[in-house]
C-alpha cells in the first residue's frame, strides 16, 4: 500500500498499483502521526478480497 497525503488537508489515501489498475483501499482523515492499526487491517482485508475476486 502506498500512502498519499494531500497538501491542503490531512486526508490520506491508501492505494496499491497493480498491472491493470490502481486500487484505492481507503481514504481517511488523518489525525495522528501514524496510520491507525484498524485502518491498516481493513485495507489488508479489502485488498485480499479484491485479489480473491480477481482470480474468479
């Protein structure tokens, strides 16, 4: 996952670049210096589900 932080606000986008797509895993308002563990866990589950769906 790659984080992208906007310049004017504290929003962060977590995404992954695949060969055929840019997959947005989460967009959230960042209030702490580190990414919350719950956000990371949700992103991992979403990307795993995306990978599973792509194999079908």
